[in-house]
């Protein structure tokens, strides 16, 4: 999935210096980058916070999130959530194997 709005939003405050979009899974990227544990934890937190916000937005649980994420259509919100779930699975796999 490649969406410039989502790409910009995610990477604006991302704790890692590489772009999360591309042909390589986040898991493979984490293995190749060999990031320190604190960067991994910060990235996991970043993913989790946004994932929770987007899920809440889709469920229409918080009116303020509608304003914050008003730049995304419903389809883009759903795509973003699916993307974040995939990232979350990759980072959990990396944490489990790296432990």
C-alpha cells in the first residue's frame, strides 16, 4: 500500500530514520537495520498509538479524531489500519525472535 497522505502522517513523527513504505516488510527491514532496543520500543509505541486512534476513528468513538484525521477518506482509514496491523505483527515477530 502506498498513499502519500498516510506516508507523510506516519513518518512525520516516526522514531526511525527510514521510510516504512516499500517492497521490504518491516520485519526484514528491522533485521537488516539492527536497531537498538529503545528505537524498537519507540517504533512499536508509535505504531500502537496510531493504530488505536485509527481504530477508534473508524468506530466513531472520538469526535476529535474525526477532526485530526479528516484528511483521510473512510477507505484510506481502513487501508491505514490494515497497514498498521501488518506493521504491528512484524514488530512483534521481531521482538519475539530478538529476545
